[in-house]
C-alpha cells in the first residue's frame, strides 16, 4: 500500500510539473502568435492607412477641380448671353441689311462653340461627381476595414497582456468555441480587395484629373479663338459700313449740289422766258397794228417779213427755254428721288453701324476669356 501511494504521489508530481511546463510553453507560443498577428495587423493597417490617405487626397483634389469646372461653367454663361444679345440686336437692322454676313456667320459659330463648351463642362462635372462617389465608396471600405483591424489589434493586444496571476482567483466557466468567419487567406484577400479598389479609383482619379485639365485648357482656347474671330468680323464689317456710308454721303453732297444747280438753272430759264415774252409781245403788237393798214398798204414789205421772222424766232426761243425748264424740273425730281434714296440708305447704314459699333461692341468689350 505504501509503495503504491508513493508511486501515485511521484506520478502526480510529475503530471503537475509537466502540466505546468506545457501550459507555460503553450501560453508563450500563443503570446508569440498573438504578437505575430498584431504585427500582421499593424503592417496591413499601415498599407490601408496609406491607401486611405491617398484616396482622401484624391477626393480633395477632385472636389477642388469640380469647383474650378463649376466656376468655368459660370464664366461661359456670360459670353454666351452676350452672343445671344448680339444676334438679337442685329435682327433690328433694316431688312436689306439682314443678309447672313460674315459677322452673323461668326456669331452663329460662336454660339455653337459656347453651347458645346457648356454641354461638355456639365458632362465633366457629372463625371467628377461620379468619381468622387466611387472614391468615397473606396474610402468607406478602407475606413471600415481599418476600424475592424484596430478593434482586432486592441483585442489581440489585450490577450497578449493577459498573464496567469490576473485570473488566479477567477472562477472558470464553460466556454463555447466561437465559429470562425474567415481563414487567414480570406482575411488577407479581403483587405487586398479594398486596397486594390482604392488603388484603381486613385488611378482613375488621376486619369480624370488629367483629362479635365486638358478639357479646361482646350475649351478656353476654343472660346477665345472664336471670340477673336467674331471680333475681327465685327471690325471688318464696321469698316465696310463706314466706307459705304461715307461714299453715300459724298454722293449725296454731289446730288444736293447738282439739285441746287438745276434749281438755279430752272429759275434762270423761267426768268429768261419772261424777259423774252416782252419783245415777243412788242412783235405781236406791231404785226397787229400793221394789219390795220388800208387796202394796198398791206404790203409784204421788208419790215413785215422781218416782223414775221422775229415773231417766229422769239416763239421758238421761248419754246426751247420752256422745254429746257421742263427738262430741268424732271431732272430735279430725279435728283430728289436719288437724294431721298441716299438719305434712307445712309440712315440704314447709320443704324447698322450703331448696332455693330456701339451696342454689340459695348456688350462684348467687358468679356475677357482666359485660362480656366
């Protein structure tokens, strides 16, 4: 009995010693595994934080870029409004002036260019908004992943700090082993997907920013080029209108001068007719008086022949002067019609000149198109 008892005691001591050693070794191994796991989490967290910082930077860059595009869109609206006003003002020209001239053609091109730019900028804003949404989606997954990993790291850190004396007087309870959701490979793959998504959205954001910068530069160049083309067309048209108006005014001056000359000419002719009618009356009176001579005294002598010739010549002269006066009057009517036509055309040119040089030029003068 004694030998059996001693053997049991020795075996018990050996079991206690082995259990203590084995538990210590297992606890140390578990602590090392926890420390390794913490390092893995820290390493992955660092990578996730890097991607998160990058994606947040892209969100900020795209937001600033969106603001630039929105301001560019606002800037485009004012020149387009001016173009529409110029087109509207030019419809107020006289019908004969409403032909589709070079200015009209350039203004229509300008309106088309501005409308295309506005449409493009609106689509660009939509693309930026969509990319920001995708970036925020990537941000959401990164932040959630980091939150979970931070919580897991804290838990594993707490586990690593647990030692035996902390639970010396604790009462053990039966523990049901938790069901694991993922394997280490799944865990690594999950974060890898989030990182890949963030990297892809970052690359997409960079490409979009480069594209938008190109769009802003090109649209500003296109608008400026067309605006200058319209300005050149306006200058040329204004010069042509001024030249035509000056020529008409010069022609009007000559017409008025000729009209005054014809009026003086007609007055002189009519006065000459009146003057010539006096000797004609004398000749008629002489012939009438000589017709009272008695019988044989009514001789067709030299005096009678001369009186008849004088009467005929004076009558012919008066008729010729009256005809000349009538022709002068007809010429005056033609000159007056020409004067009225010229005055009307000069007024039309002056109105067109006022619309192009004053109204449209003043509308367009404040517009400055520079790089967006």
